[in-house]
């Protein structure tokens, strides 16, 4: 999607969108139209019960010289402090017009008092909502093909280009995360995930380190390697380092993503119905990779390491069994009660390696970890678990600003003891109750003293079965904006 900022409306054919505040005068926003067209637009708005609620749209057609122009009135509501308002406005507009036959949308924000950052966010939302992945579609009808090619924002301030640089970098990272999550498991598997990341970040200054199976065996990563035993696809541990603080010795923020590129459940096999969705069980790794691309694209002034534990979980004669005991890199032993609770086994070794390699003060992991999170929060929030209140508040604040919403859950000794094993240091699942919390408690056992740690269970957020303000059905790119804002607000110099 091409984004243009202009001082005046262009010539030629386009659809025109006029945002209007809920407490503003609609007639004033229509002052550029002649009297017959202004009256027509006002009557059309009234007929559609357009009350200028946030992101509501009333549509009509007006004449402009020899041209018949589609006119969209879009409400802004009355809350000028709503951080996600422009997400919904921009997304609703382009979502409505994507396959309409229109090729250009002009959004005139002149006189609305929007800051340049808000104008750039409007443009980001408009572009993000049009993202599609049609690579494997060979027979799309003409009406099913997108037509919208360009969005022109009219009336932004002189500083909008600088703000757009950041949002364009975020758009690139979100799009990359969506691409990784959308690709099928025969295309994206541990080795190809690494190759795709190298290609996406080539020339940006990101340093790559990749641990293969032999190296992980040397390091004693028995938990991660146990998950991959049943797969023909070899595992990988990918580390992407961005040194943007100007001081390579400064301790980096570490982001860790679960990258199970396909999850059958292993020997504890999942039901067949819906298993195809398990290609997105690497959504945490996708979010980390997307965030690293965004940080590098915008040259963030922070040191950040993104780590992806990449495996495929398959049933096979060599696969680990329920009841097996594995030894993690930390030396702690784990009784594998359920091979479908594999994400925490991947994360615990990735977490141990990250702490020993980089000595971080702050670690955040993201994972599509538990079905229990869907029962708790549905598809509206991701779960947040943390051992530090300040870190939790930083993440919650970033979530509110970006729309990647989080809800904090408790952790503590009462939950931790539920994963004690009678024959090993711990087991990989607790009872049916509090499943997301005991999963977080498992990971917490691998956090070293003094490290501030947060775990984000994003099981309900990386894939959507219905369209949202910034996405169509499918991959959402959840987590990229959250991590980018978290770094920008708290760690950039």
C-alpha cells in the first residue's frame, strides 16, 4: 500500500473520507461541497443514523465537477485521549474500500487538530488493514481481488514524515510477523524460519547467531531437543542482536519467542479437527522476529536480543513419551507428563542460554502457550505474568498505547508447588485448574536471581477468525507493536 502525505487534495479520481469529531459540526466538515451536495451528504448521514461514534462510517456519492465521488464520513467520537482511535478509523476505511473498485483513498484531516504522530498512526492503520497473503491463490475472481493501491493523508503537519518513518518500520515488522505466521509448515520450519529472517533483515545491521542440533546437545539442552525428537526437521536456536545504544557493552533487553513451527502434540496427539491451525504455534517467535526487524529498520537506540527456539513437534518412533525424564540446560530435570505441553520445554532452555550468554537484567518471553488462556481471556487480551511489578506496569502501559492488550495474572508458591514431580525436579504440566498459571510457574523456575522476567501467553491473539481494526481474518501480527513501544518507552537512550 502506497502512503502519501499532502497539503491539498489531489486531482483526479479518488474516494474522499472526512473524519469528524463527535462534538464537532458536521456541516463545517462539508463546507468544501456546494449546497446541493452538502444537503445530500447531510441527509445521507441522517438516514444512516450517523452519530459520529468512533470509527462509524456513513457513505454516499456526490458530484465534483464532471466526477462522481464516493464520500465517506467517519466518526471520531469525543475521546481525544483514546490511544487506539486512529487504528480503528484508518482500518475501517481501508477495510471497507479494499475490494470496492476504488484505487485511491484521500483522508482529509485538515482542521481536526491531530498531532503528527496521530496522522502517522492513521496512515499505519490504513495500510496494516490492507495486508493480505495471496501467494498461493491462483484463481481469484475480479471482485475478490484488492483494488485499493494508495492512501493520501491531507492536512498533516510538517513533522509527519519523521513520525511516519517510525510507523513505516513498525508496518514492516508487523507484516513480516504476519508472513511467518501465515506460511504453512511445509514452507516455514526451523531451518527456513532462520533463512527467512536473514533475508528480511539483510543489510540492517542485525547480528545473527544460530545454534544447530549438535551445538545444543553440547550445551545440554535436553528439554528443547526432546521436543524435536519425533520430527525429520532439525531444531534451531536463533539469536538476533541489535546494538543500537552506541555501547556494545550495555546489557541488552532479551526477547524470547516460542517457535514451534508445527505442533501435532507429539505422542499426546491433538484431535484432528483444527490441527491445521497449529502452523501458527510459532507466533511468539514470529512476534520477536517482527519486533527485531522494526527496531533495526528504525535504528532504535537500544541494545536488544531476539531469541527464537525453533522446533517441530511430531509423533514418531523416536519421539519422547509421556513419563520420560529430560535434563534441561540448567541441570534441572523434568518429567514429561504431556508431550503437548512442549512450548515451555523449548522456552526453558532458550531462557537458560540467553541468561548465560547475555547476562540480561530484563527478559520477556512470548508464546502461544496454553489453551487455558483462551478459556480465561478469549481473543481480547494476552496473559501477562511477571516477577517484577515495575516491568509488568511497563508492559501493560505499552499494551494500552498500541492496542496489543495484556491482562496480568498471579504467580506464586501456591501455584508453583502444583508442578512438583515425585521422580524429578518438576513435571511439565500441573492439574487442569490454573493451567496458564502453572505453565508460567514452570518457566519461572528457570529465571536466575536478579533477572526481571515477564511471560506473555499470546495463545488467543496471533490468529483471528474474524477481521479486526488492523487485520483481516488470519495472522494479526500481535506483539510487534507491543515490544517496539516497550523498548522505545523504557530502554532507548
